[in-house]
C-alpha cells in the first residue's frame, strides 16, 4: 500500500512539474512570437538623439549654499521630532 501511494505521489509530482514547464515554455515562445509580429506591423520609431541637459550650473553657488543650509535645518528638525516621539 505504501509503495503504491508513494509511486503515485511521485508520478503526480513529475506530471505536475512537467505540465508547468511545458506551459511556461509555451508562454515564452508565444510572447516572443507576439513581440516579433507587433514589431513587423509597427516598427520602432527612430529615437531623436537630444543632448542631455547640463544640470551642473543651473543655480549659482550662493543659492546652492542657502538650499543646503535649509535642507540641513529641516533634516535636523525632523530627526529631533522623531527622537522625541519615539523615546518615552
């Protein structure tokens, strides 16, 4: 009885794993086929090569320093507030 039950369990496991493998492989093949057919119907538009925006010098140094000071103050206030609410 135990040998028959064990062999049926192994058989069912192998059939289940085989079915999942075949299903996933078929899904990959069909997805690639659909992707290729869509690209044949509507090919990719050529990309317009635009130079990236230089963000290094958008603001002057004084404004940059002022923003950094404000950010540090905000962060310090948030940390103090967190410490006071989480420490009983």
